[in-house]
């Protein structure tokens, strides 16, 4: 098996960035409780657009990413009403 990565882009409602970061950290705690969690996750904020964030993280292999996605499939409600573009 080889390490696989997830990548996501988030556009957050203006003035809700702190709430978003808190929600992202809560999600990281959920992922950490999975049977095969990611090794770590990183959240980056754009320096030119304070409402634009990117996150990425490595997983042991693509099967673990698929398992995570099957667990969260259908959970498309985002507490900030923002949008998310899912990467690979």
C-alpha cells in the first residue's frame, strides 16, 4: 500500500472564519477516532482571501479514505453555510 492524500478547499462565510476553524478542529477529532485515521491534517488560510481555506492530510492508503467517505456520505450540511470543493 502507498500513502494517499485528501485535499479540500473551503469558502467560508465572511466573519465566520473563527467558527469554521473550530468546526474543522472538531472534525479532526472525529477523524482521529476512526479505525484507520489520517496520519495528520493541516488547515491553511489564504493570505489574499481570509475566507478561503485549504486542508490536506495523508492516510495510510486509499481504502481508508474510501471508508471515511462512506461513513460521512450524505453529511452535506456545513454549519457555516459555506461551500466545499472536494479534491482527491
